[in-house]
């Protein structure tokens, strides 16, 4: 009788863990994108910020 409750609690825990993992991956990808953009600007020098 208790099995359905335990299963739903397990599914809820899995969903929470999956959301946290997705958030962590998304933040890491966003951080890397910003980092690469900043490094490109630094390597191109101050002229990269001024349009032609």
C-alpha cells in the first residue's frame, strides 16, 4: 500500500535533482560564453569596442 507514495516521493526527488543539474549546466555554459566573449575583447584590444 505504501509503494505508490514512495514512488512519487522518489520521482519528485529525481525531478529536483534533474532541475538542479540542468541549472548548473546552464550556468556553466553561460559563464563560459561570457568568459570567451571577454577574452576575445581583451585579445582584440580597445579598438574592438569601437564600431567602424
